[in-house]
C-alpha cells in the first residue's frame, strides 16, 4: 500500500479525522499535515494522543500555528514544519496526498 499524507484543515470540533484516517490507511505508513484549524488536533493533548495512538506521523504548519497563537508550541509527537518542508512532504516523501 502507498504511503499517504492526509492534509487536515478542520478542527477536531468539526471532524474526527483520526478515525477516518485509520479506516482509509489501514496499516499503511501514513502522515498527517495539520493546516488552518487542523492545528488544533496538535495543540490539545487529547486530540494529539488520539493521532499518536494510531501511529501517524504528525506535522503542523508553522504559519498556521503562529496565526492561531501557538507559535511557541513544542511536542515530541508533532513536527512543526515551514512551508518549504510541507511542500517536500507533499511532493517528495509521500506518494499520495488526501485533503480532509
């Protein structure tokens, strides 16, 4: 199965993306790029844990984190990435990108 990157734009209050990603990805190596309101999946411990327990690699876009007041956010479970790194993830490191 191909390695997929799920780009999540909606907050955990609007979607239950972790469960949907688990269904779509099965046991495949998957990553999650959190952008816009999707960053709230990273900053709230319960939501972050929900992604972690599904063995997803989690990235959050730094511009979106800063825009929402989380510019100083640090977690071993989330890699905060700049725009260049986000493009590398989508174009080079993952074989498919799905928007959620």
